[in-house]
């Protein structure tokens, strides 16, 4: 995708006159910083724009549309492992990070409206300050990521609203031409259910702006969930692939029947180790990947299981919660080892959680931001993880894949075997999580972690990513989110999908300036 | 919306040569029959086309696109109360009723793929024949309606999958140009999660084809739910508006906290009476609407309550179900009268339901089609309801509205008062249901029922519909589905929504031939 660099001077001057020169960053050092991801990238950042509200976003888009300036919207800028702030092709960053208003909070109907820059950490603080009885679904990503962007990227999290994309409404979208629409009933002045109803009336446009380059979402309403009056964390261990397969089938059945209403996570031994501390270079004479005997030795710390799992029960009463736990014991119990249940009940508030918020796993369940699991990103860095995590800055290599597999244990096991083999073939530990956020699929989350300061590491990680994507796709296991290097790597559609997407891009973005290369599968290439 | 009648001969001959002359109906009597709804309509049916598969649908669309023949897709043709088979502007019916294949049934993952013509009745029979442990969410509409069309129209039903539009995937869509796309992962050959994942990867197009004129959905996968091993029907009564308001608040809280996971219905006295038998003309000397004293007398049959409610608990074990019922008693109990719980448990199958399937309310809960509630359509017909219900044929007047109100009891009561007043002002009984299918809103379902054989009845009903739509919209309560006369009656959007929709129509349907006037809010008018 080689494009001539546009003449920047004139559009940037015009944008500066509209949003203030102090909000148009062109300092080369800052741009180099913004253009660094957790893996090798080819594109670069042409400028860094910081609009203050949706009107300024619209103004920038209008100018860009006229002048051909490519723009790449970011919000928190914490898309670590998938591309951080780096655009697929050279572009100016349209950074929504200044847009941080939180309003329309409704304790009764469990909603709150946020601008695109509002982070998980901020929104949690807001709920604490309100002494709210509501929770936001936590992210496994950075607490400083944008909640709205995560929902639009179809990220996931903890609790009853873990499938985040299903719990947003009333999106305010600036189209690439500078026009503005609102989704659902919010397009009508004074609609009473504007923030409360999923669809509104007529065709629903929300999906167009999710994993998309068709518009910039500047605001939206998040649906929150009541904090449970009973919360149980169920941990279990799996020693063999056969146990894993049976446990996954049981978890699917529990999910389908409605006993489990929240996401389930299962982590392999490598992944568990990576969150506990850095790679034991001193014990391998600096060799990688981790030798099998060392893995087995470390694994012995938790009884030798290959996989550890965490499920949760959120209930409105102790009796409901206990009955669900009993049902889980009945269905899942026979297939797992070391099933343990830790439970709490009471009258929780955001400022008064049931479980200790310093315990990372328990924080996650209660919607409290925590960074512990992010320390895995530094697993291969000899110096380990610093206090302030910034893998872009620190050369901590991270590259994610997110393949989706039907919720059939045997099928998942074949895929996890593939993933582990391919990682090891490329000299990487297979750090792997299995995340079940809905009824009928599991998302596999292999995380390629490496030290970017080691020569050749970027290339090996990318080769591993590409091989894995290719092999999994050949089995039919397509990814549900894409890292930058995967944006054009999927097989072609068997139908007219590509043509439709290309025509939509041309219709909504005649100059092709908004996030070219982002989730367009090559359809937007001119 | 006056359009010149297109030259039909040539396109119809071409279509006949493609799909067979026997599948192109032009007999005036048949067309007059097809063009009759349950209220007065202005448009008419130009021809009645019966394609046999998606290829034939594509061929018809291609011919129509070239020749300018307007088409109006129908499936079951049972859109009673909202327009039956009648197009907003004169058009040939594109009847998908011959497309009835059911395949890809998966008991384990709870999915089944259907063509657009498959009805609720057929699919239930299919599950019975399979001795399946799965259920389809029932409809309150006709058992002979199309399941897929109901989902696309965002209809609702019973059980855990009651918000039907959230439980379909892998739509096969023929665009107005004859091109074909598949939603989600189904666009990829051999995608393992094609029918199992909600979004796929990249922008999600499903919403574009829901309540829409942008494409013809010919096939899709339905997500089923396991039949509950414990099922409870909870009935309650409400005597005053204050009780209604408090009960609605309690039901909302129970829904938000996850105790109630299925839709709740509340019916007013008029609506209950209308399902029990026809209007008592002999006791009023033929006068309408129903005198207050007669209403009070009939209401006494169930203890005098103004409203009757039904909630349900679906659980995987008796202990879970009982704990939820106890919680409902605690939260809802203090605000309602006559709270009764009827429960069953066991190992149900589609052919062996827990509750008597002849009890209409219990059939509904178990996914078993039943026509009892449809008898209300004949409330004002002196002859009452026949064995084979066909309100189009019988001049049974029915006109629905579907306004959405925030789930705040006090707000709902204001709206129900409005609705009851406006109905009575127009000489109609306010037959009213309140349906809670999601967490944050209630849908009000006033049903205008009249005898089309009474001179002036059509006009009075339409006037009532229009007044109600106007008054409710002025309070911000917009409808979530539209009857034919409402298609252009909503207020204008406050943003660029109309322009976007118009451009999408022009892009996807350059000749403007697909369902002109359907959910386009005037945007498609040329």
C-alpha cells in the first residue's frame, strides 16, 4: 500500500486554525513515539491531532476529505498487541483522548454516557465517587484504554456485560464527510429511550461503525450491571487435553442453559507463568524458549496442571448463587481437578467491593481496573516489568491473535495443539488463554511475547503470527479481531462482501481518508 | 407517493421464463386477496411472485432492477396488524413462502438453519420429530408466520431467546442488484464458527437488513435454547396505577440483576377480555365501546384487577429455579396481588413438555405455537373468531402500535393513561399489553381492534392510530416497529440520518425497486 505522502502543510495549518495550534503536534520525536507499537510496523505517523469535541472532529474530517489527508482515529491509544497507535498506512492521528466527558449517569436504569477518551480507570473512579451499586465490565487490557473504543473493537471483559459490544447504545458518529448521525432512537430529538433501546426503529447502523473505517464514534452510552449481592469465583485445574475437552463441553452446556452468565477464562501453564514473573534467563543460560523440564518444574507450584480455569457466579441472592454453584459442581466437577469456590455476599458498592480489590483476579470480576495480567507483556524482557507499563516505549514485544473456535471441546483442543506447536516452532512460548464470552464459541488468545531488542525477534514473531493465522484459517478458525499485520491476510470472501464494503467506503468516504487499511480487507485499496 | 404503474408485461414474462409461469400469479382475484390487510390501505399488489430459492430471488431482483419493477418481499405473509402482505406503494409481491428448507440442525450447539419461508409451526414440528431438548422462542403472532422474518422485523417472544433479533446469525442476503452477501464469518468458505458467532470480523452488516428495504434475507441460522429442567409461571394482579408503577420498577430491577432472564407480559382488563371471547353486543344493544360498568362486571371474574401479569423462571435445576422464585417473591411480591407460582420440573423434550401444551399461556412459555391470543383480533366481529383465523379475509380490523417507554413505572403509567384515553376518545376499547423483553425499556402494545364491515371503522381506527403515534412521539415515546400508516409519520431526525439512509438506498438499489416506502421514513422517495 504505497501512497505518496500528501502535502501536509496546508491541511495542518487549516486544522490548527480550527482546533488550536497547540493541539496539532508535528514534533518529530513525539511522532516517532506515537508511531511505535509492540511489534515491527512499516507505516508512520504524519501528525498528531487532538480535537476537543465532536465538532472539531467533524471539522478535521471535512478538511481531510477536501485535502486528502489520511487520518487514523485513536482514543486511549492502548491497543497493545494489535497495533497500539500505529496506522495501517501513513496517516495523521486523530486522537480523541481529550474528549473525556462522563454524563447522563442513571443509577436506576444502569447507564452512563461517555466520550471516546474516557478510560476504564476514570469510569471506575466515577462510579466509586458516586458510591454506585453498578459495575462496568472490566477489561483484560490496559485500565487506561478507552471504554468506548474497546466496545467498538468488540473487546470483552468480566461480568454479565462481558460481551461489551452488546452493551452500548446511542452512538454519536462523525462520518468521513463531517456529517453526524446518532444510532438507535437517539436520532430523534427528545427520544425517551434514546440510551436504553438496542435498535431504535428502521435499519440499525451501529454495526457499520464497529471494527470499521466508516466513521468516528465520538460518544456513546454504556450499559452497566448491578454489582452482585453474591459473587463466587470458581477455580479449577486441568491436567490433560482430554480433561480440557470435557471441561469445555461442560462449560458450554452451563452457558447455554443459563447457569453461567459471565465469561470463563482458561489459561495454559506458560500463560500463568508469564503473569507471575519474567522468563528465567539465569536458569537457561539465556536460551529460549523455555525448556520442557523447567516448565514442568514451575508447573509443580500449582500441582502440575497444564491449564487453570476461572469461572464466576453473579447472583442477586445467596440462595440463587449457591444453587448455581451446586449446578456447576454437578456438571463441571467430574471433569476437572482442584475445583475450589470462593464466595462473598453482602451489599456491595463501587467503593465497597465484596472481594479484596488488590487481588487482581477478584478486582477483574468486580469491574475494578488492574494491571497485573499486563505484566506478561514483559515476560521476555531481562529487566522485567517496570512500575509504569509502556510496552511501546520499552521494546516489550507483544502480538495477539484472536481465532474463534466452535464451543466443542475436541475442536478446541486440536486448535490449541496447533497453536502451541506453531509457537514453539518459532522459538516462542505459547502463552495461551481460552476465553468463553458467549454461548457457542471460544476465543483463543495466543499472545506472542518477545524482546524487541533482540535482533531478529520482530521478524520471528511476525512469521509466527502469519503462520498461525494461515494454519488456523485453513481449519476454518477465523480471528474475531485483527492485529495490524492481519488486516489484509484473511482469505477472500466467497460472496460479494468485498464489493459491498468497497462501495460503502466510496460512498461514505469519497476521498478515502479515514483509517485506510483498517478492517477493510483490501477493499479500500485504490 | 404516486408512481406511474410500470409496464408489467415484459418484466413478468422474463421472470416467468426464469422461475416458471406457474409461480407468477397475475389473477386479479388472487391479487385482490393478497392486497387486503386488517385495516384500510391505499396501495395494491401488481403480481405475486413465488421464487423457489435464493438464485431465483437474485434473478428476479436483477430483472426488476433493470426494468424498474417494484418488489415487496413477504415470507409468511402474516404481518397482521402492521400491514399483512400489503406493500407501502404498488409492487409485485416477492413471496419467499416456497423456501422452506430446514437444515444444519445442531443439538449440541443449539442452532438450526432455515430458509425465509419456514414458520414457527414447522420448526416446532421439526424439533418434536427430532425429540430435541431445545426450544424455539415462541411468537405472540401467528404460528404460520416466518421465524426469520419475525427476527428481522425485531419481533419478540418467550423464553431466554425472547429478544429474537439477538439470536440469529449467518444471514444470506440478496442485495437489490442481485448480488449476494453472508453476514458474520459466514462470508468465508468453511468458517467453523459461521453460524455460531454474532459478529464475525470487520464491520457488521446484519443491522442494515433488519427493518429494512436494503436487501432480501433468504436464509439464516437461528439460535435455540435448551428446554429448562425447571419452569415456573408466575401470575400476578394489579389493581391500581400505583401498583402497576411499583410492579414495573420491581420487574425492571429483577431483570437488571439477572433474576428474570425472560420477557414479562402485563395485560390490561380489556385485553384479557378480548382473548376470552367476543364483544358482548347483546348486552349493550350493539353500542360500542364497552361501558365502564360492564367492564367492571367482567373484571370481577378474576377478582377485579385492572391488570394481569405473567413472568417466568427458566432454570437448569429445581434449586436454581426455586431460589429465583423466592427472590421474585421478595422483590415483586409486596407490590402485587394474587401472586401465584405454578412450577414443573423434569427432563423435558420438544415432544414431552413439562406443562400441558393445550394451555395457551404454558404452550407459549415452552416454544409451542398456539393461536389462542390471536382470537382477540375478532373481538369486535359479531360472529366471533372462526376455527381458521384469517383476519385479512374476514374483515377483522387490527392495527398495532409499538411505542417504547423507559423502564420506569411512573413513566409507563403516564403512557398507558394516554393510550387508554386516546382509544376511548376514538370509540375503541384500549386493548393493551406491556411487554418487557429487555432490561431498560418496556414496549407498549396497544391493539386497535374493530370490525372493518362497519362503515367508517377503518377511518376511525386510522385516526386513532395517528393521534396515538403523534401524542406518544411528542412525549418522546417512539415506536420500535411500524404499521404501514406509520412508515412516514415519525418526526424527522435531528441529524444526518435521513441523508445517510437515502444514500445507502441509492447505492444498493439504484433503481429504487426494493420495498419502496418500507422503513425508509421518506428517504427513498424520489
